[in-house]
């Protein structure tokens, strides 16, 4: 971790979906596209033994949107 002009610069790289970077912008994070990657998919996964009502409600809501509003599931350009 280097210091320049009294500011600490921390290098961190993460790969995010385009939809995430478009919908959840933060002014303190720089987003850069990466060329040459194959398309990705965002999925919902949970433990098979989960009995959480909140998880069940989220999964049901995600399923309902995917089923009844397939146009919401398109890639953001």
C-alpha cells in the first residue's frame, strides 16, 4: 500500500456484472469494462437445508420476475 500526497491508495480488483455496475454506482469506485470475456449469468443459490422465510420469499420473488417479466432479464447494454 503506497502513499502519495498524503492519500492511501489501495489496489483492489473485482469482476462485477454490467447490470450491477449500472444499478449500484458508487462515486468512490472506478468501473472499467473488461474486453474478451464470455457472457456471464447471475444466479440465486442457497443451502439445501435452509429454512429461512426471507430466503424463500426472495427466491419466490426472483422466480416470479423471471417467469412473468422475462424482459427484465435482458443484458444491460
